[in-house]
């Protein structure tokens, strides 16, 4: 990766971190599941430069988040968010040239949502001190309701970020088509 592309990836990661401060719950009964538009800039990076620069931006965003903001989820939530982001970026990058972009957005969002469901099964007891089933009961939705809530939230989160990123990239792609950033000659 060229030094200019590395710099752009770092800047986009830092800007994505700033977007983590714009957050709100989608489901009022599960206020701990908060949407933020930060992944939208990672989608821009996937479209502009591909997997490695997007991955670098994602890791910068999450490292800054862990060091400065941390949010309600703490280190466990950050680990889960980073893992889901890695799955999302990896699948989106893999499908970028193989499928229509909206199919890629949908499949990447579904995969990240399923990963988040698995991680919630594993980590929710560590975070809350109660089993997954007890957490569902505490929220008043039961186990199946909690499963649907986690999958639904993450599909909404990743699809919304995909569409926001797609719109943003369509507006600014000329900036990223600069031959110096694409690796062209000087």
C-alpha cells in the first residue's frame, strides 16, 4: 500500500471514529444496541481501494474507539464490533467484483449479523452475568425475541451503513480516482 493510500486510510479511520459519537438505539427496549454511521466510511474505503485499506481504516477506527470512547459495551463490545466489522469488510470485498453491489451489501450484512448473534451467545453471559435466555427474559422478549432483535438490529445497522457509504462514495469517488491514490505514476 502506498504511503498516500495509507495516509488516506488512516484519515478515513479517524473520521469513522468521530462518527461513532453519533449513536442512537433502533429498538427502545434494547437501548444497548446502538446504531452509529461509522461503518459507512469503511464501505467507502472498500469501494475506493479494496480490502486492505478498508481493513486498516476499520482497525484505526476501533483502536481509537477503544482508547478514547469505549462506549457502553466496553472491551467485550468492542471485540464483538471489530469482529463483525472484519467479517463485513472481508465478505463485501470478496463479493465486490463478483455480484451486484446490493447483493454484496445484503450478504455481508447477513454474515456480520450472524457472527454477532454467535458472539452474543458466547459473550453476553460474561458481559451481563446472566445467560442468554435470562437476558432475553430481562428484556421482556424471551430467547427467540432476543435472537430476532440481535439479527434485526445488525442487519439494519450494516445495511444502513452500506447505503450511506454507497451514497457518500457516489458523491466523492472522483477524489479517490486520483492516479496518485490509485497507485498510478507521479
